[in-house]
C-alpha cells in the first residue's frame, strides 16, 4: 500500500473534496484517514507567535555559545604552563 497526503474539505453531504487532484498513474479503491483540525483553545501552548519563538531560540543559542566559549577559555587557561601569562 502506498500513502499520499492531500488536503481538502468535507461538504455538508459528507463528500470529500480535494484541493488538488492526485498526480498518480493508477485508479481504484482507496482507504482514507481524515484528520480534523481541533478548535483553538485560549491557553494553547502551541500558539506562540513565530517571532517570539525565533527570538527565544536566538537568545538560547547565544547563551549556549557564550557558555561554550567560557568553558573553552577556562580549559585553555587551566592547561597552560604556569610561565605563560593568561588573559
């Protein structure tokens, strides 16, 4: 069995209307799995605006980079011979 994903609408008579026809070479009976969109809940944790998510990720990555740099610098100074001045 081969799966093809498509979007569409179910009309008031219960007919499935596809947004675009399938680009396949075969015809015949099929099985469908229909996923209905859930109503949006007021406190849905997944409705954070994209720009807010991007800003949060940029801040996190910046902090991770700085932490890694700090660790690197700390390791570098600990392994230096005592006669070489550290920054």
